[in-house]
């Protein structure tokens, strides 16, 4: 199954332009920032490296993390953290649990 995005802001690094649209809202972006970042991550194609995509978007959109405590600033900081650290948690990319996890050694 293939998804076709009609947004003119669509790119492999920003499917459907979801982050560009969120960031363009500026201070009017209602948040939560983590939800927007999660939606972006889930839209990325499996072959797209999340860390590289985050770096590309920071450069493309000219993003600079500020010290404000707004949803807009939080989204920029989360995207910067993704660019710096990659996946959000150590177990990312590995399945855990399931019948093999419960099986005796």
C-alpha cells in the first residue's frame, strides 16, 4: 500500500509537510510538541533515517532552539534532540517481549 501526500510541502524528510505546517504556525502552534514529533516519525518511510531527516529539516527550515517554554519552541528542541541523538529510546528498532521473551532459557 502506498500513501500519496498532496501537500506542496511534502518531502521524504517531512511527509505531507506536517512539521513545516506545524512550525509555520509559530506561537499559534497549540501543541503538544511530542504529538507532532510522533506523527512526523510515524509518517517517515522505513528507509528514511530519522536522525538524518531531522538534521535536514533543521537546516532547510533554519530552525534555532530558543529558551521559550512554548509548544513551538518545544517542537524545535525535540527535533534538535532527534537530530543529535537519533531515536528517542534505547530499545528503538528492536522488538521486545513476545513469546520468545517469555520463553525459559
